C-alpha cells in the first residue's frame, strides 16, 4: 500500500505573498486551539525550542500544545511576517490569555521557521516574554477561533 505524501502549501521558496499566506495560515490554526490539527503542519520529526521546552516530533508537539492551551485560557494570537528567504520565515507575534486566577497576560515574541520542500515546518525556534496586563488593557476581543479579516494586526494596534 502506497502512502500519500503529506503537503502543506504554499511551498518554498517563499515570495512575500506566500510567506504572508503561510503566517496567516499558522495564526488561524493556532487560534483554533486544536493541538492535533496544528501538529499536522509540522514534519514527523520537527524540532522546536519554545521557552524551556524542546519538543521533537508531532506527538510531543501535540502534547505541548495541549498543556499550553489548558493553562492559557481565552487565548488569542496575532502573527506578523517579519522576514523571509528561500525556505525560512521569521515572524513576530503577540497573544493574550488569562490564567486560572483571572490575571490577563500579553505574551510577545519572535519565531524562526524552516520548512521542507512539501511546506511542512521542520524547525521552530520561539523566544517569548510575558507581561501581566489589566483586563482594560486587552486588545484582542474577537470570538474564539481565527481572527476576523477586518481585525487590525500587530502594527495597526501599535504592538
């Protein structure tokens, strides 16, 4: 039995248009908070660095995301293209969430991504900082799920 080759267009080498599309697709997927769906965008042996965790492979990525979204309540994320070249994309991002005690946070960071020829991410390096914010300081108010097309991005929000 022949297995179907997994692909996740758009494929490298990236143009500004396809890199922007890839970033928005990643943002939309993460905003679903569905670890199994999100993990499908990564190679079977994908390697991550995320704060102090270093998941390898889809199973570890899915477990990481399950833990993450269990503690980051009301999570909403915006990603923005920073740079791209060939099979690599750099993004900056911010997301808002609250903890079990009701304290809101805005987490800021940068990610460096590297893709295989089939459009699957094989490397992801994230650097993230958390800042406690008051509920009145929140900026991400759309319903749970992907950010609406007309909602401002990071630059428009001054973030």
